[in-house]
């Protein structure tokens, strides 16, 4: 079982920067990747970025160059740095852990990011 708690959301001006953090606790033996998703009002949840245990990162094509995912294994945290944010980045951002053993996703409660123009 893995528990995820996001923090760092809030209001940010268009063109500004914001960092999100996800604190993980529990058993990580079969967790092979950590991910950030987001869901804007009236839209489906979309994958923002993934970081694998190997350190390899994958981003949504539309976000490459603006968002950066990273992890601190010592602190069991995963972060998402968002730069040059736009109004369309407004969404609830969710941290997720994928358990390759049971093939399930664990989810945090989400954190709201609102970009003001």
C-alpha cells in the first residue's frame, strides 16, 4: 500500500513558475514509476510526466521544455516544476504511483493549480 500527498498548488500568474511536490509513504518494493497527471474542468485526466526507477523521464509532447519531473529517493518525494505556465495549465494535478506487481495505480488527493492572466 502506498499513500501519496500532494502539495504546492495555488494561484500563479501567466508566464510564471510553480513547483508541486508529492510525498510518498508505504511499501515501494513493486513501484516502478511515479507520475503526475492533471484534470482540467470538463476534460479527461491526462498524463503529464513519468519518472521511472531508472531515472528515465517521459513527458507529454505538449509540455516538453516547460515542465520537469524529478524525484528524491532519500525523502520519498516526487516533484513537478512548472515554468512559463499558461492558462491551459489550470487543472487539478494528481500524483500517482504505478505498482507493476499488482498492476494498480495509487493516487493522491490532488492539488489545484490555477493560472491567472
